[in-house]
C-alpha cells in the first residue's frame, strides 16, 4: 500500500510566495479604493460633472420646457418660494410649458411714442403708439385688451394671461374708468405683419378695429386666477371685479380682407388713447411681456392750455441705471429717451410734470 506524497520544501515556498503576492494585491486594491473614495468627491466628481455639463448641458436645456429650466435654476440660486412663478412668467414672457418657447411672447425690437393732448384744464388724452417685433411668431390670431383701474389686477396680467397677444390699460382714477375706456375703444388702430399657413408673409397697415367685450362669465378663459390659485394670489371671483375690469378681444384675421388664414404674427403696431387726470401728475408705460426697447418718444407740445407752462421729468425704472435723463425740462427741450435695454413686466418709464409757474390749471380754471 502506497502512502500519500509529502509536499516538498520548494512546494511550500511556492505557495507562500503566491499568498504574499495575493495579499499585496489585495492591499494595493484596498489602498486604491480608499484613495478613490477620498478623491472622488473632492476632485473626480466635480471634474466629471463639469465635463458632462460642458458636453451635454446645452442639449439637455434645449430638450426641456423653458419653465422647467428657469424654475430649477432659480430654486438652486434663490431657493424655492411662492413668488417664483410670477417671476418666471415675467422673465420668460408666458408659462413656458412648450418646448422651444412656443407659448412665449418676446419682443426683440420695440418702440414707444407717448403723446399728451389737453382736453380741458382737468383732463388730457394720453395717446400711445407701440410697435412690437416678436422673437418667435405669436401663434395666435386673437388680440386681447385688459382695461382696469385696480393696481392688483394691473400687476397680475403678465402671470395670469392665457393668450400670447394682449395689452393692458390702466386708469388710476376709478371715477374716470368707464369714460376713459369708452374713448379708448373708439381710438384703437392695429397693424400687423403676419404669415399664412404656407409661410407666406403679408403686411397690413394700421387701421381701426372692432373690439368685442368679453362677458364676465367668460373671464376665466382669459385670466387664470379666475380658474385657480396663481402663485401667491388665491382664486378670484369675477363678480368682485365687475366695476374695475373690462376685457375686449378682436380677431386679427379680420384686418386682412383676403381669402387666407392668419397663422402667426411677426409684428404688431397698436395705437390708442385714454382719458386721464392732469392732477395725477404723471403717466407711464410698462411692457406687457419682455421687450427690448430701442427708444421712447414723448410729444407734449399740445399739453398746455392757453398760456400754461409745464416742466417735465422722465423717470425710467429699468435694469439699466445709466439711462440718461436731464431732470426737470421745459416742453420745448423734452426729447427722446434712448433706452436700448430689456424691460420686463414691472419695469417701465414714467413721465412726470409740474407747473413751471406758481399757478396750476385748477387755479386758472377757477
């Protein structure tokens, strides 16, 4: 009977060397893993994240709705808050739920002319002509005008409006509201440059339009805060605003008088006038959506009654603090205001006035 072979000394030595090599490899792997755990959050992760953002960031951003991109950005920078929704809507020019900003209204070239015409010693007409050129064609043929004497509503239209093309009229004096709105309705002239469904361009010179008043029961179709809570604003009841809000709409397709359909609006010109109180001492213009404003032109030669004399002061409230104004200026020296800046809802330019002498119009009238 044969006995089992006994391992030689050389065999044991070979096994010992193999085990030592294995233990060394495992130790090196452990050291490498520990180093990786230390270095990854400090060095590797920021570098990898930066490379991913550099390579795929723009593609990811373009693939997301503008509202999601802007909301995420603001929450990371400023923190989350109920007021973010209004800020996002004002910055974007709409809800921003469609890819590539299809539901946003942004004017990349805007000019404004404000003219003051005396009616009597107590009232004047504010005549405005505003030209918008849109970044992306507005995909709608309807135009809406919101007229109000309620400051809360005035400051909520940018967030609440469900349509891309609209204008807001604000009458500070509620006692003058209905009279002023009636005068505005007869003065509205609109011109458009548009495309039909085949992409062919057309242009219509400014002309008078017929505005249809929207019944208060249909207001929720135009303003979201009549349907649901909106930002920090609870849901509103249209009946509470029947004396301070009126809504009008028109079909821009009726301006064409041709046999094709208006598909999108490239630019829009709006001319209107409203009745205001002289004793208000100011008038102002604010953009309804983001607008790059080239200039604002003031016409005040017809503001004086008889031998009245007035001083005017232009006060911009915009991003740029370097917009040059010249303090209180007599009528003949009041010129254009060169803006050349983006204005968002809430920004604007005010024109203030005061008598050049000691007597006011009210004193002269009595």
